[in-house]
C-alpha cells in the first residue's frame, strides 16, 4: 500500500512538473558552442573568394567518399589581388552520406572547410542532400557570422607569437627568483661528458 502511494506521488510530481523534453520540430533547442554539425565551406571576406583551392586532400581522406571538387586558375591572382594561384571551381558534398566525422576539417591546410552547427537538412528526395558549392558557401558565411569563426591557422600563429613573447619574461622571472642570470646554465661536472 505504502509503495503504491509512493509510486502515485512520483506520477503526480511528474504530471505537474516542468517538461524536460522538447516538442521537436516545433521547438528547437539551441546547440552547444562545441556542437559539430555538417561541414560547410568558408569565405575569405578580405579577398572576396572561398578559402578552398580545391587541393583534393579532404576528398581523398573522406571515409565515405561523399565529396567532389574541381579546380581552376584564380583570376584574382593574375590581377595581384589574391595570394591563391588556384581556386575551387565546383564543390559538392552529399550530406546524406556524410558521417560528420570532421576529418575534412582536420586535414584541410587552407582553413577552407569547417564543421558548422547545421544538423537539420531532412528531405524526401533520394539525392536531396547533395549540396553544391554556392549553398555550402552560403551556409559557411552564415556559420562564420553566427559563431565569430576565425581561420584556425591565424589563431595558431597568434598563440605561438604570444607564447614566444611570454618566454623571455618567464625566463627572466625564473632566473631572478633563483638569484641568477636567465641565460646562465650549470657548469658540467668533471667527467660528466
Ligand atoms: S576544403 Fe581544404 S582540403 Fe578540401 S579541397 Fe578545399 S582546400 Fe583542399
Ligand atoms: S565530415 Fe567526414 S564524412 Fe563528412 S564530408 Fe567531412 S570527411 Fe566526409
């Protein structure tokens, strides 16, 4: 009897409590900053062209072979406006086959592809999730704006520069704390070498 009342109490509490589930698709919960959705192409707004140079590395490394691309000469390079000699002419990803592994982003040395927050691209067509370059760039621009995306190589350079700048100060502070010179090293003991 007591156990039945306890069970009823739990049921009543759940009945009057706040719902913990979301009524998808009418209610979309926000995703976390670190959420990894479908890959998109990034746009270099400084030059006015995609970062992608169609080097094909991501295409070769993609485990599901769901990407394709073609390359062309970059007209902006000839005009001296871009450092990219080659650029992407066409690019497509069949998101229906993408397993969101992030390898394409990992292997790209040009900051040209990134895992976005996009995860809702359902369609009734068999091949309806094949996304072409223009759409991938459009999605990329949206993601760059929304997330404040910056090129990972630029961020890494800044990190390395900050570390380098901090090194002499750290060495001096350590040497001062030890009461010696920052460049002084202990003399080798006899027969140590
Ligand atoms: S996204 Fe990166 S790795 Fe893939 S083709 Fe473009 S530049 Fe190469
Ligand atoms: S996330 Fe993985 S499966 Fe999807 S396109 Fe990139 S490499 Fe291919």
